[in-house]
C-alpha cells in the first residue's frame, strides 16, 4: 500500500507558490493580481485568493490541542454546545410554562428576564426545571442583580444543586455608559461587583460578571473591534476586582462573554478562536491558573443584519452565523427568530430558530467534531490576523486608562458610531449586500401591515437593542437595513406608488442587463416596475411609457448607442416623466449638457438616489 501511495504522489510533482501565481496571472491576461484577487478587509489586513502550507508553518496557533492552553482550539474536548432560547412572556407563570415546553423540544439553556427578583418569583419561574441539567441565565437591571443573586443562590441550595448548577446573571453596569453616555464610577462598580461575588460564592457555576460585546456587534462594530473591546472589557473586570483584593482565579471564573455573530462566516469562526487564545493569555498575566483562563463564550446571531422586507432571508443569515459559531467551539448559542425586526417572536419563528441549531447537531453532526477548522491554511491565517488587529485595539484602550475610562469619555461609542456610519454607507452603496433589501428585492412585497407592537419582545427585554432605543451619546442601534426600510415604507404609505418603465432598445445583451440592473435598483424603493422586450424607436418606447402612466422612464441600451438614443428620448419625453439613463457612458458630460442629470450605475449611492426620487414623486 505504501509503495502504491508513493507512486501515486510521484505523478504529481510539487508546485511552488510562484508557479501557481504565474498561472493565475496568465489567466488574468495582464490584470494586476493584487487588484483583482486580493481584498482588503474591514479589519485592516489583506486576504489572499489562495493559501498554502508555508503560510502557517511559523504560526504557533497550530501547536496546541483542543482543551489545551491557550485554548485556540477550544476549552473542551467535545463540541456539544448548549442550545439556548430566550423566554419571552408576560408573567413568571407564563414564562415557566413556556420554558418547560421548550425543554421537551431539545433546548438545553434558558434565558429569562426578571423584573421582580424575589424568592416567590423564582419559585414560580423555575418550578419543575432541573437546575442540575439545564443552564439558566437571567437578565435584569443592575440594581436588581444583587437581590436576584441572593434569591437564586438560596433557591439553588434548597434544591440541592449548588455543585452542578450552570448559569449566569447578566450584571452589566457598562450598559448605561454605552447606551446612554452616562459615566459610571469605578469605585461604585467595584463595590457592587464585590457584593455580587460574595453573594454567589457558594455556587461555583454561577457567572455574574458580563462582557456583553454583542451590544457592539449589533451596533455595527467590525469584527476586530468587537473582539478588541471585549478583551478590554474582560480585563477591566480583572483589574477592578484584583485591585479590590479578589484573586484573579475567582474573578475570571465569574466572567461570561456574550458575543455577537455577523454574517462573515470564516472571519467570525476565526474571531472566536482568536478570542479564546488572547483571553487565556490576558488572564494568565493576572496570575490566574490555566483552568481559570478558559473563556466562557455565549454567541447570539446578529440583529444588525436582520431585515423587515424578505424577512425569511434572516433564516439564511442566522443559519450560517450559528454554523460559524458552532464550528468555532463556543459554549452556547442563541439563534434569534427571523421575525424579530417587526414583532414579538411567535411559536413558529421560535421553533424554526431552535431547529437551526438542531440541524447543525442532528444532521450535520457538528457537535461530534472538535475544531474542524483547525489546520486550515485560510482559517489559521485569519485567526492570527484578527488576533493581531484586536490586540492592537486592546493595547490602545489600555493605554487610555482601560475600558471603563474609554466608555465614560465616549471613546468606545465614538469609534463604533463611526464604524456604523461607514457600514450604513456601504449598505447604501451596495458594497455591503443585504439580500432582499438593497439587492434583489421582492418588489411586490408590502410590509407595513406586518409591523406590530414590540412591547415585551426580545429586542427590548434583553437590554434595549431595538431601533427606538438609540441616544445621541450612546451606541447606535439601527439595523443595517433600517434606512432602506424607511424609504420603502414611505413608498407604501404614499397615495401613488411610482411606476418605473424600462425603455429597452438597441443592443440586446446590454439592454437586458441594464433593465435587470435598473429593476433591482428601483425595486429597492418598492416602486412598480414595468419591463419590456424592446422597442424599435425611442418614440415608440416613450409613447408606451406614457400610456402606462410611468413616473420614471429608464433608457436601457449600450454605451455606444446612448449618444443617439438618449438625446432623442429625452427631447421626445419633454418632461412628462422623470428620465434616467442606465449606466455611466463616455458621453455622460454631453448628455448632462442638454439637461439629462439622472444616471443609475454600480457607483451610485442607491439610497440617496432613491430618496431624491421619493422627494420628487411622493409629493405630487
């Protein structure tokens, strides 16, 4: 067998990177390799079109095994993550009933929001739930975290599961400065945290110091920013509490990272691997043990990229997001329901959200394989690249006094606001694609009627993540699609839905391609699209457009033919409808000289262009 293998490999002589690159350049026919195939990430580094063994030979990340420090390959020797569901209900009794129901359907981790953290409330809320087998997590306002902790510990002890309990209380005093721009004093934070640690000391598995970097992810942060700030946030807990006399082991064992997942599949996978590696090394610098250096990471699919229109596409986004987190070896995952942007999730959407994780387990068997991306040239390189950029940000925050100081002086919020603005601009220009919203929209969908009251929804109950919770001094909360959705909802509310007529003429291939482009372009505003097979003359096309009551006439042809067709069509239309040329032909300046000012092409800011048309057409 060995002899056969050797002969087989002899048939394939080694090929160097230089030879591969030469072949690629030949196929590019003179086009620059770096310009065509190398892309620059938002994280600040380049990604190559191909990676080889030589790219990872010097990386130290490939030398450890799962469960070994620094845990880049995972903190466990299995990959059986917990499937978490946030329980949305009006009363503790309803929440308990719902929790008991979903526990029979495969859920292994529960999330509750508690308004009144009394012993009586917990008796009702947790009745019949085996706290030795089910992870239980709580959110509440920071002032109620201590009474909740005391009541919960007493309940856990009374039920004899202090040794086996696993769960958390989302104690997050940083939410106030991050959301509202209101400073929080370090001394007050340290005092509150110490009281909380004392309250839970008898239950080792109860984590109460939160690092909610999903807030940053849902605000529009880039991946390296979420990671860099999350590390600084965690280090702030360690600094505050070790200076208050607590051991690094005690503090680290109480920290839980609640992180977001964007749709950048491989980058997110690499982020979680880098997060464990960097966090382990930070904790060790405080003198903690290897065991305490293990990161506890919960991951939630993104709200930032969820959409109101074509909402079932949210399922595709959350499925790939959950998959990247599962492959990365996180401890638990929440898949957010697809209808979250416009209503309180119902039984159907919550079931589908659960099933997404069950598909990854029961059909894809991802829970049976530990760090399957380990050794991948691409993923290993991404892991190190993201780690480097996040580490730079971490050091920058530490130089400025730490995470709390940067929150109190608006440093973190300012950076995230700038990133969010850039991302919204990229969405407006279609550099960042939201399928069904800024590209390939369902032009006949109407969404206004499906928007209902969000009171009690997951968006508001779990920390003010809704679009209406934003303040000027805090983190932005608008989803990436919000601006397009406002534009389209305005179209729905108007008494006259604008009609866009495709005047297709001339070169067959170009007129079809530009009509399709223009259909997608104007469809993003919810306009009615009237497409055509083609016309023999522009006069014939204009007459047909006016007969249909068109508000916009889009001339779709080739660049060479626009010099003839555009002036003739514009003159014949004579202001009876808006006139648009699909493309950016060489004769653009000549066309502008005769009064043609509207052109749609790939370099357009789609959102701004459509807003301008809405301003013209919806006021008629």
